[in-house]
């Protein structure tokens, strides 16, 4: 095993792992939007800390992937600063919303349908009675 060049690299790696996992968890629980400054900053910071740890261990593929991760986050942050808030809000209002799968049982055809999507009746596959 290679000796660590930087004694705090292990701590930096753990902090980076926690930071990126926390960012993903916040987005997954819908506490933070994926296009928010907080999410992008957490990803950039986490990637940088993981890159430091990987570089100290000589894990160059990991350093490279974390560098790309940092560039993606920086690109997103720069794009946010270039686009005024009103324009971001307008664009977000034009984007299609995610649909949740709210299941409803149709008692006439014994078909389970998902709200917002075509049912078997709508596409001509009506269930036998």
C-alpha cells in the first residue's frame, strides 16, 4: 500500500464522501433542488476533498473522475450566475413536471391505472368483463 503524502488526506476523503452523499440524499428526499447552488457547491466541495485523498494515495483514475465531477459542478454554477433568476424561474415553469405514480383501481374493468398515463381502456385494450 502506498504511503499517504498528506496526513489529513484520510480525513479529507471521509469529509468529501459525506459531503457528496449528503448532497445526493438531500436531492433524493427533495429537500434541495438539483439545480440549486447548495447542491452544486456540496458536489464541488465533496469532489475536491475526495480528489485530495485520492491524489495522496496515488489513485489517479479517482483523481481524474473527481476532477471531472468538479468541472461539471463549476459549469452548472457558472450557468446559474449567467442566467438571471427570473429567466431560471420561467424556464423551470416551462419544464415538464415529474409525475408520481398514484395508482387507482378501476372497478368496472379491473384495471389498475396510473394517474397521468394512458390506461388500457384509453389505448383500446379493455379488459374482459
